[in-house]
């Protein structure tokens, strides 16, 4: 659901299995690039104990510090509170609620990879997040239409 202080403020939930790589990078990019224009959440269907250190390193290279982030468990409440739910390799683990926009971003899993292998994944996530921002925060909010190109 939109922020009570700003009913037009969209909310996005990024979901991957461990909430230790892809969804953390996506949430960090969205927070960094959109500021307070979009409410951001991330979660995992089977969260890890900590964020992948190589992901932390790769994000630090672009000036985003996610070292203090902690993987969170996916809850029905988080899905229900979000306007857009973007899954990244967690299949059918995400609960379905009518009226939400669901997208699945097919991205390589950074688990077990070093920073060099993660950089192209990070860069692809940044590109997709930039596109998402332009779709969710158009200049004319009355004509907002979701045309999100990375749903395959």
C-alpha cells in the first residue's frame, strides 16, 4: 500500500531466495537512485545469515554501502504492502495478492561468485532499476502506466 503520508508514493518489494545478493543490490540501487520517491523492501524465501561479502564489495565499487544490511524473511505482509513485487529466481515462493504488479527478473545468481563475476549482474540490476524508476515516477502521475520491459 502507498505511504500514508504520500498516497501516490509507490512501493516495491524485491525477492530472491537468500536475500543476500540480487534483491539486496536491487533494493540498494532503488533506494540510492530514487531517494524517498519510492518505498523499498527486500526479502528472501529462505534468507541467508548475512549478505554475500562479494556483493557488498561489488556495490562498494559503485559507492553504495550495503555492509550493514541483513537478509529478511519474505512475509505475506511485505507482499501485501507493496505495489510492485519483483522476483529474482525464487519461483512460486512469493504469495499472490490481486491488484499487485508481479515481475520476474531473470538474473544470474551471485551466490558463490567473486566480485568480478558479480559486476555484470550488478550493472544489469542497475539498468533495470533505472527503468523501473522511470516507469514508477513519471512526470505526469495521472497517466501512469506500468510498461516494465524486464519481466521476462
